[in-house]
């Protein structure tokens, strides 16, 4: 038997599709398509702080604080969530056939490789290329270095309640495969929306963005970067297309939109704290209390 190893992403998606019936895949694909469209219309996609970032209007101190908040809310735990998603694919069995968890694990591994600092290609020993120093979390810490954030400031930063709520919401999803996969897809959409503007805010105060964290965050169509967050988001939605059942649609939609609400509240809070002197009218607070969400 010849096994095709070129185009691993395509191979994994085809294996996901083959693991469920055509009717289930079609239904789940439509559900995901509708949900993605709803998320793209959410207020998160047009929060006014995006324009503030793009115009480079914030001070160094404001940019530093926002990055410390962002670090707590998502950067520190993103790979935790990704690894939990890989682990919880075990929930696909025995509902699906033996081995059905492996295509999803394979697909999520493509995201893990990027996050951990691997790169496509072979090294001089005909082996994998990569370095943990190129992992995304350490690259974010280098952004903080460049901004002049000390180790003491990182250690003693007290996150806002909304930063804690955003982090807690994702962490609460860890025991449930569908929940953590869906919320990671939303998190990737948030990264796509906010990484380019955040890059501009750092650039405006003299920060280095030609490589490092902001060079690997964004979308594949941005040829000035090595970003692939759109591919990563799609991978997560494909994983959900394999896993979801119709009786779970309402709950998945609910937590995804609640997570969007929390992220919008997070950015609204940053706007009201750091942009008040620029725009005296504060934005209204949004979102549900994260503690009320039941997975």
C-alpha cells in the first residue's frame, strides 16, 4: 500500500472526513460555517482599540501594560490549551472507530510544531529543523524585553479581573474536547484580528517587529511575515467538524460567542484605561460573567 506523505494538512483533513458519515460531516460543516460567519460579525472584530493600535497613539507604558495583560489572558496558556486538545481527542473513542483520534492529533501537531519553534525543511543531518528559542511564547517574552519590561514587573503584574476571566474561561474548557477545540479556534480568530494592530503599536514606539513574535503572527497572505494563524484556525474548525454532534451545536455556539464577548470586554477595558485621554467617552462594558458558563 502506498501512503501519500506530501501535503500533510490535506491528508489529515481527508482522514477526518473519512472517519464520520457524509451526513454528519455535511451537517457539521454547515454549522461551523454559520458559526464562523457569526463570529466575524461580532463586536470583537471592530473594537475601537484596533484603530488606536494601528495609528500608534499609545505611550510606551500603555503598550507595556497591555502586553502584560495579553500575556496573562492568552499567551502563557495557549500551548497548554493546544496540548489539552490533543490529549482530549481520546474522547472521540469509542464513539468513532478505533484510531479515529489520530487524524485530529496529526492535524493539531502542525499547529504545535509552529508554536514550539519547529520549521519546515530538513537540517544538515536530514532531520527536522527548529529551535525552542523560536517558540512563540519565548518570542513574546522577547517583545517584553524589547519594551523594557523587567522580570520583576512580569512577576508582580496583577492582571485585571477581565484578563483573569478570559484566561479562566479557556482553562475551564480543558476537560471537554469540543469546547477546548472550539475556543482555540476563536482564540486564533482573535489573534488574526489583533496581532497586526498590536504590531503597529509596538512599531510606533520604536519596538522591533521585523522578526520574532509579530513576524509569526497574522495570516498566510501577509507576505511580509511567516504567519499561519488562518491555517491554524481552519485546522481547529476541521477538528470540530469531525467531533461535533448536532445535539451539541447550541452549547458550542454559546461558549464561542461568550468567549468573543469576554475578549471584547478585555479590549474595551484596555481602551477605557489607556485611551481615556484620547477619547474622553468610555466604551460600555460587554460580556457575560465567565463563572456562569457551564461546559
